[in-house]
C-alpha cells in the first residue's frame, strides 16, 4: 500500500512564499505519478489547483505553481494572500490506483 | 456543464452494505471522455480514492478496499453506483462522485457529497 506524506501544517506571512511538498513511500515522485494538488475550504469539496505536475486549472491563480523538488512533488504559493489559508492535498498515481496525502493546513499569519 | 448528484441512505448499520448512486447530467455516462470516480473523506481527515469505472466497464479500485467495493454503470439511467460491503465505523465519511478526464487524468467535476454514517 502506497503511503503519501505531506507537512501537517505550515505558516506563512502575507505576501510571502511557501512550498508544500508531497512524498511517497514508493520512492521518488516523478511525472509518471501525475501529481495533482487540491485546495479544500471547510464544508466544500476539494477543487483541483494543479494536475500532471505543473498544469493549472482555469481558475488557479497565477501565484500557485506545481513542480518536482528533489524526490517530491511540490506546490509553491508566491505572494500569499489571506484567502489562501486553508487545507491542501496532493494526489499521486500508481498503476491504475490513486493515493491522496493527508493534507497540509496552511496558516497565513 | 456536467453535474453530479449523489444519493443514498445517510445511515448504514455495521456489517451491512453501503449503496450509493451518482446521477449524471450534462453528459452521457457512455462518454469515453471520463472515468467515473468515487472518493470519500472521513470527518476531519484527507480524501481517499475508492475507485473508478470507464464506459467500457473497466474498473480500478483502491487496493485497501478492493475486496469490498463494486462500482457499476447504468446507461439506461445515466448514473453510476458504489457498493461497499461489510461496513464498519471506519467507513463513515462524506462520499463524493467525481469525473476524471481520460486525457489529462484531471479530477474535473465533483458532486456535493453525501455523508454516510455507519452506526447501529
């Protein structure tokens, strides 16, 4: 069983930059794992921010970007805004099945 | 605009079978453009991918749930369904039906979700 890990929580100042990462128990995350990133606000369904490592949805603000960083997938938020404070999840693909990370709670303070 | 709507009982007894349906509007369940997907999210925890089905009937399931899960499609009613057998309290979650684009593998459209509690 694949286990995906994320930072449980991160804090960033308004206007700052923060990077969230997504690691896998199966080893280095690659583009073949099709990393996706989701934002979820309380009481709402998750919504896709980034798919296939770097691709943005039409509604994804330009300050969000996806990449591979070392052996992990990464979501970088630049010029962080107060409304970015919420939960973020990653999703990885392995041989027909998909695995979510446990989420990172981002605090803007 | 494709829309999804989950329906089913909000309360299931332990050891029984959880059955949910997702009504699809705005596209045909026979479309080759999507994987029809179920995802759940236990209260206060991250989402869990349950599995998906393609219009051809091909299915993929989460290995941890594979022995208990069946996803099926009903083309006459334009909906797809989830069956989860032998449920326990650990299966209490909000269940979402979701579309996943075949070409990009992007999760595109989500239902509003339905909370299913497992309790006697």
